C-alpha cells in the first residue's frame, strides 16, 4: 500500500509538469520512504535515485536533502543513493554540485565514525558500510578533481572544506591545546579523529589514511602557491582551512605557518581578486594563531607579532595577547583550585591542558600583569624546568596513572601523550609505508611533548621481570646497575602503544620466553629465536640496561621493524602479545651493529686509564661498546638533578633507580638516532649487519662494569660532553638538537665548568646564528638554575654566573652589535646575577675607545638589552632602570641622547616605571638648578677670591666649588678655568636637564617645575633652560594645551621664560585661539607686562590692538619692534591688525599725559618706524600725514613727523608743502607747539616753502622771519620775481621791503591770494 | 532563494541597527548583533558610559536614560536612536550567542575588530552544516551621521549581492566594483556553519 503510494508520488515527482507538484510529491514520498519497512524501502530508494536525472534543479536539490536525511539517520539505503552524489558532483547547476559536496562531506564524517565505532563495539563491519566507504573514496577523488578543474567556484570552496574535514579526520586530535577559551571546548565536544580507528580495522587503514591526509595538506598548500591563478575567495577559503587545520592539529602548524609566511609577500594586485581581503585572511590567521596556547604556537609568537606589525595589525595583535594572558591567568587560577582537589581523578583533557598552561605561565605570574612584552611569554616556555615542576608533575602523574589503570579503550579519553604514543605505534606498524609519516610526526613533536611521551611510556614497564638468563647474573653483580629485563622491553618499546605494554606487563614473565618461539614464523627475523644459542634474550648485552644504548643508532626503519608485532595486533587480543614482545627482543641484535660504527679513538684511550683488567682483556668491538656504555652511564647517576624523577612510578625502590636511568637512555636514543642517517660518512670499517650478528653471537662475556674514581668520572663526563657538543654542531635536524641540548645541559651541571666553558662558548657562538646555540645556553642555564634552587649550597650558582657572563661576553665580542642575541639571552635566562648587570652597566656607560664606530652601536645594544630587561624582568627592573637613567646624564652626547630617547620614548610610557623616571628626572633637574645656583655663587666668589687672595688660592676654590668641572686647574690657567667653569656649568646643567625636558615633551604638565624653579636659577641654568625649551616647544607643536594652565598662572619671576614659550608656541603659525585667550586673560588680570602679548599680537584684531598700543610703545624698543612685526604680520585669515599707516597714526595718537608715557619714548618709537623704510614707505608716510593733518587737535608729534618725513624722503617735498598749506589754513600759529615745528619745517624746506610762507598773514610772517631771519633775504628775492610779486599781498611786500606802505591798498593783490599755485612748482 | 543577512557592530545599537532598520524596510531578511561584552552607550563623559547587558530591552534603556538626563541624551541623539531601535526589535543581541538563530548567508560588520571577532567566533563553532557564509567588513565610524551613510552603503551592498544568486562566483568582482563606486574599502572572508 505504502509502496504503491510512494511509487505514484515518485512518478509524479518525476513527470508532473508543475514544479510545485513535483516538489510536494517528492516531499510526501520521502516521508513514506523513511517510514516503510527496510525491506520495501530498498526498492523505493532505487526509484528515488532515478530522480537524479530530473531536469529541475530544485528537484535534484531536494533529492540531495533526502540523501542528507538518510545519511543523518545512518540508513543503509545510502548505498543505493550514494552514486547520486557522485553524479551530482558534475551537475551543471553549481548549487546542486555544492550541495552534493556538503551532503557527501557529512556522510563521509558519519560513515567514518560509524565504521570505527562499529568495529570497536562489535568487532565487525557491516557490508553496506564497507560499500559506502568504497563509494566515499571515489567521492573524495572526484571532489579533489573539482578544485583545479575549470568550473563554478561554489563547489570548489566546498571541496576545499572537504579537504579540511578529511585532513582533520585523519590526523591525531590534540585540540586540548587549541583552547582559545573554555567556552569553545565545551561547545565543541569531541570530533572524529584517526585515533578512533582500531589498528586492526578491516577496512580503514589509519596509516594509509594518515599519509593521505598529509598528501591532501600538500594540495591545500598547492592552492596557495597557485593563488595568482585562482579567484580570491578560493585563496581565502584555503587560507582559512589551513588555519583551522593548524589550530586543531598543531603537528601541522609549522608547515602551515611557513606556507602562510611565504605566501604573504607573493600577493600581487591582480584582476578579479580582492587582494585586501586575501591579505586580511592572513592577518586573521596570524591573530588566530596568537590566540592558541599550544607551545608550538606560543613559540612563534614573536614571528607572528612581527608579521602582524608589518601588516599594521600590531594593535589587534597586542589586544589578542592581552586577552590571552588574561585567559591564561584565569586558567591558572582554575587549575590551582583543581590541584587542591587532587583526588578528583576526573582529569579531563581540560585539566591537563590547564596544567600545561600553568607551567607555561608559572613565571609570568611574577611579572607585572600589565606587562605584555613578548619576551616574558617566551621565557615562560622554559618554566617547566623550574622548581615548580614538582607540583605540576605530581598532578600529572596522578592523571597518567588514573588513565592507565583503566582498560584500554580506543576513545577520546586518552591523554594527548598516550594518543601520540598510540599514533607512533600505529605508524611503526605501518612498516615502510609509515616511515614518512612517522618522520613528519616526530619532527613536529615538540621536545617537551616528546619527553612526556617517553616518560609516559615508562610507566608501563612490566612489573614482573622475565627470568634472567645465566649471563644476566653477571651484570647483576654490579649494584648500581640493576639490570631489569623489563626495562629492556620497556625502553625498546618506547614507541609502542601504552595499551599493549599494559598487557605485556600483566603477562607472566615466563610465558614470554616460552611462547616466543611458537609464533616465530610471523616475522622474517623470527627464525633467529628458534636458535636458542642465538636467542637474543640470552645475549648478555641485552640484559644490561646500559645496552639499551643499542637502539641508539637504529635508523627509523629499524625502529619500525622492531615494533611491528607490538602494534599491529590490537591490544584486546592478549595472545598476540608474546609475539610482540619477542619481536622486540629479537630486534636487538640487529641494532647492535649499528652501534659499533661510533669509533671514538680519543675516548678509547682515555677509558683505558682505569685499572680495569677487563678492558685489557676484551676484544676490540667490546671495547667500543664499553666506551659507548660510558656515555650512557655518565648520565644515569644524576638523579637529584633530574626533574623527571618525580614522574617515575613509585612501585618499588629498585624501579625508582631504573626509571630515570632508562629515561635518560631513551633520550639518548633520540639524540643519536639521526646520526645513523649520516653514517655513510663514518669510517668504512663499519661492520655490516651480518658480520656483527655473528660477532655478537660469539661474544662470550659481558664487559664488566667499571667503577671509576672521581677523577676519571669527571674526565669521562667531559669527554661525553665534548662528544655531544661536537656532534651537536654537525647535526642538522632540529628535533635531535632539542634532545642533545637537554643532555648537554645536564652534563654541564656535573662538570667543573671552568675548563669546558670555553669549548661550549665557542660552539654556542658558532651556532648562535641558527638560534640553536641560544636554546642550548638557555637549557644549560635553566638546568644550573634549578640546581641552585634545589640546593643553595651547591657551586652551581658560581658556575651559572661564570657561564652566563662568559657567553654574554663572547656574544658581545663575536657578534655584530645589531644582533639581537645578546638582549634575547638576557631576556630569557632564569636569573640575572649582579655581575651581568655590572657588565651591562659598563657596556652602556663606558665607550671604550671612542673613535670606533662600533662603540655607539654597543651602547645602543646595551640600552636595548636594558630596555627589554626592564619590561620583562621585574626583579631587576630597578637596577636596569638605574643603568638607563644613569646614561641619561652621561657626559657623552651620543650615549646621553640614546638613553634619553629610550627613557622618554619607550620606558616613560610604561606605567609602572614612569613615576620613578619622572622622579629621577625631577631630581636631576632640581640638582642642576640648585647646585648650579650655588655653584654660580661659589664661582663668582671664587673670582673675587682670586683677585684678593691670588692665583693659587683661587684655583683651590674653584676646584671645590664645582666638583664636576675638571678638578685639576693649574694656577696659570685660573682665568681660563673660570671661563671653563661657567661653560661647564652650562653644559652640565644642560645635560642634567635633558631627560626632564624630554619627559616634558611627553607630559607637558611637568614644565610647571621649570617655571617654578626658573627664578632661582643661575644665568647659566637659565640659558640651558632656554635652549631646551626651544627644542621642547618645537617638538610639542600643537599639543601645547597642557601648558595653558601653566601659562595662565606663571610663577613670579618666570616672565622671561613665559615670553620665550609664547614666542615658540606662536612661531611660524597663527597663535591658537585658546592660547590667545589665556594670555589675554593673564595680561588683563595678573601680568601687566605687554611683552607677553607680543607673540600673539598677530591674532589680534584692530580693535584689540589699539587699546594696548601705548603699552607696546612703552616696551623697550627691540620688543616694540618685535610687536610691530607681529601686528603688521597679522593672521592669515584676518590680515594684519593694523596697516603701517594705522600704526603711524596710532603712535601719534598716544598722549604722554593720558597714557603716562614719556614723550621721548614716543619719539623714539616714531624714529624706529622711520628706520623701517621698507614698511613705512613714502606712500605710507604721505597717507598717514594726510590723515593726521585734518585732526583736531593735531597730534603732538605731527610737525616732528613731517620734518622727519621730509628728511627721510626728500621727494615728498611737494606733498609736505600741501600739508603746510593746509596748516596755514588751519591757522597753525595758534598752536604754539606745532607752530615751532611748522617754522622749523619751513626753514628746512626752503626754497620750496616760500610759497607757503607767503600764504601766512603778515603778522605771522613777520614773526616767522624774526625767528628765522636768514629766510628774509631768499624770500624777498623769491617774491620779487615778477610773476609772484603780483600775487603777493601788499602787506607782505611791505613786510619784505618790496613795496611802500602806500601801495598797500592795491585791490587785485588780495583777490589773487589763493590763486597762486601754478608758478610755485620747481 | 532569499539570503539571510546579519548586521553586526559592537553594541548592536547604532551601526548595525541603522543597517538592520534600512534593510528590513527594503524587505531583506535581516538580523542584527553586537560582539562586545556589554552594550555600551555614551554617558555624561567619556569615562562614564552607560553599560547594559545584551538582552536588556531598548525600551528599558530608553526609559533609563530619559530619567537620567533627557536633555543630554536627546541632544547627543541617543534617545532618538533608542526609539528607532525599539521599533525594529526588542533588545540588543550578542553575536556570540546567536547559534539558535540559525544560519546566515551574509554577515556585514562595521568595524575591523568586530569583523575579527565574528570570524574567530565562526571558526570556533563546529562546522556541521558546511554552509558557507560571506562575512564582509565595511568600516563605519560609530556616530549617527556615519551610521546613516553606512546603513545606505550596506543596503546597496546587499542589493548587489542578493540578485547575484551565488555570491561565491562573483564575490571578488562584486566587492571591487563596490569599492570603486563608493570609494570605500571593504574586506571579506568566508566561513562555514
């Protein structure tokens, strides 16, 4: 029934003409499909699949949704529908294609999960799932094809996303590190990852899949490479996906980061790509990395920051770092609380990561919380080596034990370390195929994590040792040498999964030996075990734990073979275990020969020193082994120094002894294994595998353990150290270096350092460029430091100091000053002793040869180091700050300048030290002011003393008077000395103030102090202040507003300074309004000195200037001239406040009585104006005079100015005559003061003035002639000219004696009085 | 197929709401959010902002501010803005807590910081649906005038994206054209639900 209905609906969906009907039919059909019995549904689903050829995109899309639903329900009908997905991938409608990828990706995840879980729970995999998986693999390949094929972009984006999902699924999950915030973790839950897949899974091969994941990552990286050919959104998606992978799988972080960093510069502006967004995606990526707390990512913090700063995203980066620090602190608090309830075995992943974070932030804790300088976070990386480790690892131990007690379940409950172990085991089981992946994996594991892995693995050593063989007794004779065969297994199996080891441990030891032969066929090498003589377990060397060095030189391949059995067989099947254990043992002989190729002639000879008969007896190969054993042994005794001791299980005392030893051995393994890769270079006498196998079989006895006396121990250690160091230099692989570093650090602590220090330094410096030297030094130092902390009586402190000092010095000597290593070293070492500070001090303050250009750089370097120390090391902050501050008053200019730049620009901005900087600067400033005011007095008195008491006495006084000036002044040079003194005072004051003024530039309010102390300063100090303030004000520029307060209320006696400040503030620009207002107010209320107005006059309007004009005139002439310049200059907007004409008029308008100004002042001012002939030109004068002549009363100085005008510009004479005529009309004789001037002018301007003179009425003319009798003759002569005479009044003629009284009444003469202009022109 | 839009600023008050209001008026399917920790509105001085939790109704803020200093908040445009907002929706919503609101096709942010936070948040979500979301940042200053301009630009942008159908195919050109026409810099990124 239901079937028929569904069929008809499907038919409608396929054939009906109306789309709506099609869709609704389909919808109904779907509901039925999911409700019918599975047996019926199969048929229906195949009908449904036919809809894939429907021409309607919507129908096809809906079909996809049905498939999606089926996938979500985990329906087995998916098998029928799945091919539809493959078809739709190529659909011409991009939406359908996109949806198909989405659905496929979802199904992919769910099927994968189902596959893994089904096998885990039930041990089988259903057929349909298997089929589906095959389909999914096809699907994957098809999706990969889409990325680079031409086609719509939508599906490509999803293909990239699919790649991401795929890679995430098939890599180990260690998300616990990607804890940006706890919220996220809680929300995410656990996602499928490769560790869910059991190793023996019939379909899924985790190792193959993992290498697939690696390959797919390559594809993603390839997208970046070909970004220039792809649309921008694809590049962005690829970047985002890479970031997601790197953040969720830190193993890939380095690869991804490198690709992204390489990518950034290669972006070019291209058509069709929004470059800004691509670039921004990188920015987002780096910011995202900064948010992660995984050690690998924190390690690259600096690089990220640099990159972000280059993108102008420094602010955003800083913010993220602040956020992260906050989160870390919170986590730390949380974990501290967790630690209190330690019995809580919950130990979620969050817990562990919290612990890790705690360790990392342990040091940060001491820091000032505001301090987010990168160095600190970087330094904290080394935190775990500190004393705090003990507590942290305690918690961890609980955790590890708790987990290992549980039955092995392959689910997400594993700790990351255990997951890694499982992972490594799985890869090893892969055989040849896994090698590549294993290498990638191991090379990406952080050293800390690697160490954890080794240690965690040690927990699972079997408790019951297998029976010892007869040879074993030999080795047991040596008390310090507890040869526990279990350890052999454990150490060899360091890479095996914890689970299998667990089982191994529970097996009766005897079964190991009995069953091992039975399954020998399993392995190619197993036939060895059938030969009891050659049974490797009986090989005496196997039983010697020191023999564990054996795997040392095993290449990766060997490791793989060795552990094949262990991991390939799932832990749930314990009967396989014997095989695995035997295989482990079997592999031993193979590794032996590898171990021989370490010919160490030097060591051999040295080793012969102990009086051991054994050494002489054994044959050569053994001797070599012996030598080798030493290397291992050297390390083992050091238990106290070994932090890892706490991690070892405490099941028995004996084990305690063993564990650290084997741990170290395991580390040695790591350290040495790469060198086998380079073994080709070794001497040709390396025995090949077969040869040594037979050799080892013949070895009759175990070389005896030799107890070395103190001396030899030391030598041996030294040799070991030397060897490692030499090796270290050649070693190229960084992961090995990590381990070597750890070894060297420990060895170092045991050896009397003085003799090896040089060797180490040389190495370190030579390698510093690659930065590994740096890490080595830090490891050594941290190790030494931990010794100091654990045992304050030890000599480690001295060693530490020596070593640090030595390295620091050689860094300075050998590396260029621009190298940052020095500063980095100091920033990251655990502790800075005083001697290093002393060195730093020397470096900054003493420039040794002076002429050498390097010295300046050294100072810069020193100060740079000081700077970073101040920021990152609170404990020596004050000491470093003192150094920096000391430099700011250093007599050498360049040192001082650099130090001041540092202090004022960088340090002063740091809130927690700004106060002490400010205080220091103030003190120096005040000392400059006060000391020198007394100095000045003293030196003045010194001068008088000298005059009185003679030269010798004077010299003494001057010496005592100024301690800072050259103390030795020879009597002959006394006077010169005095001069030097004052210039010295100036320069010293200048020097002492520099810092303060530099701070003022940052915080102008500080200037108040300058103003306050200005009055009591000596002249030299004032001079210094003036010089500084000039620079300061120019630097301040527009940020003067803080000064307004000071300006509005200047202390008594600081007027000069104030004026200078004002001048500087309004220099070269229009004075700002608020400044003008402030100054005006000041002038009106407190300070009546018009001087302060001068700088802002240009901002005054005409109406504002005129009232104060008299006050300006009152000023000393130079100041007035300055004021005048400002007035005439005016502002750009309003033009000059007064025109020159107005200025002249204004000057004349001043009334001495009213304005209480001496007349002399005004006349001087006038003269000063006349001197500026370019401003007060002829025209200006004429215009001004013209204006003034009409005034009533005439300005007092009017006539004087007229005279001056005519003096200055003789060509004005005609104009002046007009003026004079006007004055005649105005009856100038009635103005006594003007009249004098008038006559003087007439007299000076004769003969031009005759015409005017003749205009005067006779009485006045007469008085004029009586005053200037010498005028009479020329005037008479002039008047006597016929043309003039006629127009001159008779009375005048009479007066001049040119006519008799009788002629006086001639009428025409009167009428022509005013018409006589014409002929007077000359 | 109608696209779902989200407009995001830091407090879900000014810029995102302006755009929300405009887009809604023009018939777009739109929601708006803020990415800040709290909703912050200017107060009597720079140091005394009015801080509310997300979810506090606009009406409540309106009443609160009107009670505090009606003159000030009317003058600085806060009250009118709140009035506008309460006509659009009830309360400001926080982006980081919007998982229940379903997926968006286009997310418009108005500040680089907000853009970063939206991306980081999307990154941290579990990508289950694998539905791509286009996130675009259009830098708009947080004042009324700029918000009005920003709102119009946002509208224009959405009007250009919506008819394009599959923005994946043309997003680069679309963004670049928009930049050229409006002399504004945009940044976009792609994430998934």
